[in-house]
């Protein structure tokens, strides 16, 4: 696995996590239908778990608005 350049900082990870956390296919699928399909939703869920693990590894505290 390659390292991202430039590396993501803790604020970047929190933003990505928040965006993945609130993703709702109903908000976008009328514009991009493939973003409402099961395969894409599975990818979102997988990415959410990966970012969550990175946050845990870095021992970052999530804001109160960020729910797991």
C-alpha cells in the first residue's frame, strides 16, 4: 500500500469520516444514479470503516457532531 502525498492530517481524516458518515444515496442518485447502487454503497461503508480504523490508530477524538 502506498502512502498518500501529501499525508492526511487528523483534521483531514475527521472531515472525510464526517462526509462518509452522513452520505445519503437519496441526495445524489438523481444526478449520479450509480452512487445509489448497492456496489457503491458497499464501497462507502468499506471506506468508512477504514477511515474509522485510521482515526482509532491515531487515537484521535471525534467531535460531538461525529457519531459512530
